[in-house]
C-alpha cells in the first residue's frame, strides 16, 4: 500500500458499523473499522461493502482453514457471502464459521434444481448447512431457460411459496447467457442478477449491467478475474469500482488473496485523484495508464467523477491478460 494511502487511512479511519433498518434485514456493514465504499443491490435495499466473498474456492481447503478465512473476511468488513448447493461443502463451512454473526451478514446461495421437488430438497439442505432459517438471496443457478410463474418446471412457483414461508427473502438468478439474462431482467421477476463481468466484457455485457441499474435490479459480478485469465487485481478492481450499482464477488481460497482485495477496498476509499494515481501506477509494471487532469464543474478543484474515471473504462483494451487458467471453475472467454 502506498504512503499516500496509508496516511489517508490513518487520518480518516472511523467506525463504520451501521445498523440496517429492521424491515430491510441485517446490518449493512460488518465489523471492519475503516470506512468502505458500499453498493446497494437495487430494490432489495441490501447495502454492503463493495467486495463480496465468492465461496466456491473454499471447498478446496479444510474446514478450519475456511473458517479462518471467512472470519477474517467478516472482520475486514465483508458481509456478503455467495455460495451454492453445487459447491460441495462450501455451505457447511460458511455455517460453521459465521452462524454466530448471522444477523450481521447476508447469505446468498443457489439451486440448480430442474423440478419443484429438487428445489425444496436443495433449499432445506442449504438452510440446514448454513445454519439459518432464512436465506437472503436465493438464486436459480445458471438455468438454460428463465423460470417463470406457471411454467412446467414449477420452480418459480416453488420459490414464491418459499418466500411466503419466510425461508428466502429475495428470488434471484445467475446466468452465463446474455439471452437468458436479458429475459430475466425484462421479466421483472427477479431481485438480482449474477452475471460474468470484468474488464474483458463486451458492449452487450455493459448494456446488460446498465439495464439492471435502470430496472433497480441488483447486479452481482461473477468472474471478475475472468476465471483466472486476469492476473492484475488492481486493474480488475478499478474496472468494477467505476460502476456504483455493481457488487463484484471475488473467489477467495488463500489468506494472501483476501488481504489483497481488502487492501484494494481501502484504496478505493482514498480521494479520487490519489486513488486513480495509485491504481494507474500499479496496473502494470510495464504499462502505465495516463492519469487525466482534474475536470472542473463550476468550482476550482471540484472533480467530475465520470470524466476522472473515464480513462479506466476501456481497461479491457489496455491490460495484459493471463494466459493460463487457475481453478476448477475457470472458463476461457470466446475469442481468446
């Protein structure tokens, strides 16, 4: 971390634990005692640190190692934890590590069920393993078609019933297909969408994100490192930081990885000019992104946020790309 960042944090450190309105759910920020940038997931009202914990990788480490990692994430201010029934023992490890702070975190998990019976089986298993009586964000896991009320699968109707019973709070969806993702947004049936989103994304991906924002639908960015293709976390974080409606979830397996993303969260709390300077200086040892002069909007010294960050927008055209995969979930984008 730069001296500028360290000095700023030392001067501005403050307690940021805030209690969320009881109607909206748990606390909106965890135990971290440093101010952090937050994001709200659309009309859900869920407001969290702009760092979500992606819990797929913790299935590869021991229960105690996972517990240590999850507690450190929570202590560092992360309060959104995303897992799935398909991630073997990931849910169990989250329940083991975080059940005692359940009222201070948000739990998101997924079902790949294709029938209503499978839906109920997955839901009851997830509730038991996560040690909770209600899941905040319950997501259909990358379905081939968009579940809707009255369709033959019965999945959406089952989700409605589960919500009525208080077992889930928000019905959501994840997907890797633009067609299905756009249909989900257009349907108005879902509270959030989780979709691959990183600085290698296409114009169509950006348009999807903006559509979610206009629809007041939470947008959760999976594969923010493109499944291991991107090896520059600062550049990846800078890209996500431009979009105030996007919650990136980072797949974390090692303590060093968690430390890196927590430090980037603190970096983003710096004043815009210093933050951009630091990000651009560290994006690549061999390739610098020019830092633009401050834009003025009426008063000397006032930065225009959109103009100041605009050089970071085309990062996918400037950044080096990792050419090897890491992790079992790595997927190579088309054309690379």
